[in-house]
């Protein structure tokens, strides 16, 4: 008979107590400085924020390209209406 091993997972215990954390960045005020720079410039300082901003810019560019093409077609139709009855 073949024996099968059971997969066991062990949970890691936290080394710190809940609610008590220490951050040297927070102690020096780096988080606040970065947040203020991001607010003033409009450029996020986090990797996720930069990716989100670039992604939304690309989507806006693509949507803008498609809407400009459809706007041009609509303007051409308004400027040069073609009446089917007037064709030779």
C-alpha cells in the first residue's frame, strides 16, 4: 500500500504585540514629507500609486483617441450632409 503524506501548514506567530509597532521612517517624519510632496506635485510616491496614475493616463489616452475619431466623423457628417435623394 502506498502511504500519502498530509500537508500541514503552520501559522507564524507575530513577534510584536498587537497594536505596538515601531517605524524609524515615521519617527523621522519621512512619511509626512513624502505625503506632502505627493500632494503638492500630484505625483504619487508609492509604487502602486505610480502604476495607478500611469494606467489611468494610458486609458484616458486610448479613450481620447477613439472619441476624437468619432467626433471628427460626426463633424464631417454635420458639415457635409449627404442626402440620398440628391445623388445622381
